[in-house]
């Protein structure tokens, strides 16, 4: 898939604002600091489309981006770290859950994990939620540039084993050098087209 245009559409902070139309959507979710904004910027060839920060837990809303006037990328709040009160965390969790359960054209959730660390309980809970509600997903092992190239298949296999998923649904990715970018875009393209 070749991305020729991408634009920010809107951000929502309340469940009633979640978009309900017939445009295909792909959602991106993961622990804070896993490289979600960097991945979105990388696959869309934009430097600052999704805001990156050295402070994890900055995405507190659902951000929508329209790609090629064909589909949307949906940036969901990061989980697992936030310099905020429990009330706000509960709000984001509720918002994210409402989005995942009530978005009729959500085709795939890309669950991002740092390839250098074992999936934690929050990661497992996210997959359990997606499995329970039969929401299609794939796992993206980010930051593979931090590993020797020969170690990448091993890291992906370890993640698959830990999560109890098929190795084929794990995508290795680096926003630093673009490793795995074409595979991700081909996957999206295969669904859109």
C-alpha cells in the first residue's frame, strides 16, 4: 500500500463522540512508551502527525487520522503509565473499551509491545479483552532496531509463546529504520483493497 495523503481529523474524549460512519478503521494501542506515535508517524511518512513525547502516557483521548481518503488510523490512549489521577485513568479505560466495542468498521487492532520486554499483565488483559469480544488483532513487536537482526525472530517467537498466539500474527517493527513498515502497510492494504 502506498500512502499518498494523511490528515488529522478529530480527537474525542467522550464515548458519545466516537465516530459512527462507514469508513474502515485500524486502531493502534499499547503500553505507554511503546512507540505508538512513532509507528503512526513512520507508516504515514509524517514527522509530527501523532505527537511523540519523552513523557509516557500523553495520549489521553482517541485521535483519528484519515489516510488516502479511504480509511482511518485511530490512535488509542496508552495504558500502564500516567501522571494523573485514578479517575482520569478510569475515563480513558472506559473510552477505549467503548471504542473497541462500538466501532462498526474497526477491521484490526494493532497491539504494540516492546520487543525487548516480556508482555505484562496489562498487555495480556488487552488481548484477553479482544479475544473475548472476537475483535481482530495483530501484535506489533516495536523497537527491533535495538536488537541484533539475527535476534528478531527469536524475540517475536518468545512474545508469541508468552501470549499464547500464533507466531504469524506478530509483526516486527522499527520506526527508527523502517524495518517491517512495508509488511504492516501490505497487511492494511490487503484489508482496504
